[in-house]
């Protein structure tokens, strides 16, 4: 299971980031761990750019598949505090997809892009052999702002407070609920289960969260934002420390789960007899941000009044460590050797089959 996901941070630092082609002084935010985007300076403007896989999961249905794919792409620009504006898509589709399915998929991509104000400015669409869902190409999202009017995780400084919006393990809960709904249907009935599944699914984006928070004041109040994805909230906090060059002190009792996320996670861990640490499991949709100390109460009140679950979970320090503090003492944040999400998902999948439930084929994993 170690093969799934990104290579080690050492590989990125010691190889990938050392070889970036011809140097250019206009690139003012270069590729680095913990920064979700690059920035190119052009005249009086900064262009914020991010690139990610085009991750289309047909099992979600075409609207949800498009929604998830586009929001994953747009979220990495939104955490700069800049509105995502232009979308470029490279769609490398499998030979098995029919024209009617392409029409429906593309229409839903258009609908989702329009919902968040993204203009599809170009791209590529073709069928190929040797490709399959969900990795069917890539996408680039661009935002444009006045010079310097964005934030980066490199901006975080000591004494600033760290806040978390939505809580831990959002994507993990959403994925389990979407693929193994019978567990929730048996527990709650069809209508209630569907409501829970949809509510948590559409939490998997930080576009609204980040753009709402940016209205408080970029740099003057909000100094950085980061999306917690593959390695969960603790992974995002470690990345924040690496990008800023400062330490991170997190208080374990402040780390929280949305009540529905907790209910889903507890249900599926009990079902599969597999426990994972929600701090380290994938959580697309969880926003981590740093806020100047004098404004943190104002920010918390503002977000709560907008309907967001949010807590202060720690602060930036001058220590050269990223740590979690609990009653047992201090513990360094370390990246797990295996991805907890994959272990839990596969355990639930096997138990689901063993009980005779019909299961959707999830194209993300080779063992299935």
C-alpha cells in the first residue's frame, strides 16, 4: 500500500525541485512542499497557477464526478486567497467511453465550472488505449490578482494562530459513504442515509471556505491557507512548517471532527474492525489557515456566523519542530509509512463483499 500516493518528501526535495528547467526571475512562488500553487509575476499582476490530475470517478455519477474533479483543481488556487478564474483541461479518456457519456460528463464539467465562476479557456479531449478512470488526464487552474495580493504558506510567522475549518477526515468519510452506502442505509434508512452521504460529499472543497476567509484581509489578518489532502490534517501542518521555515505546535484536544464525519468514520471502522488515526487520513475539504494573533477571535466569530465549523488548533513557533501536544506530552508529527485511508478502504471493501453486498467497482485501486 506504500506505493499509492505521492513519492517521499526526500525525493521531491533532493531531486524533483532541484531540476526545474530554465530559471526565470518572474516566478515568485516556485514549486515546493507545502505550497499548493506557483505564482508568475507579469507586469502589475500576479498569475496564480496550479496543476492536478483530472480525477473523474464515474461511480459517483457524472455530476458528482465533475464536481469533485473541478473543486479539487480550483481549491489549490483558492487557498492563495485569489478567485479561481481560468480552467484548462486535458482529458485522456478510455476507449470504452461512449459519445453520450462524454456529452454528459462534459456538460456537468461546464455546469460545475459555471457555478464557481471558472471559464474553460482551453484543453484537449481524446480517447486513448492504456488509460482508465479515475486518472484520465490533468487540469490547470489560473487566478489573476494585483501584484502581491495573495497569501502563501511561506508567509506564516511565529505567534500566529492556526485555525482548522470543517475538521478531520472529511474526504475519507465522504468516499466510504459514497462507495459502501448499504452500511448507512441499514443503520438510518434510505432517505436519511442519502442525506448524510450527500452532505458529507459536498464538503470536499475549500473554494468557498478560502474565499470567504480571504475577505477578512489577506496578509493583514489572514497570512496563509492550506488544503489538507492526502496525508490529512497532520500532513498539512507538517507541510506548513516546512514551507514557512518555522515550527508548528498543535493541541490534540482542539482537533475535531464534524459530527457527521465522526459518525461515518466510527461506523465504518467498527464494520471493518479497522482503526485509523483521523489526523493522518486524507481530508480534501479541510482548510488550515494562519491568522494574526490580535484578530483570531474576530475571524472565528466571522466564520461561525457564516455557518462554518472552526477551531483554533495551535500556533506557529520559532521551534524547528512540528509537534502535537496532549496530556501524554509532545509528539513530533511524522508522515506515516502507509496511507491510513487505503488500509481502511480495502478493509471495508473486503468485509462488504464477505457479507454478500453488491459493491461498485472502485477504479482507483489495482487490488480491486
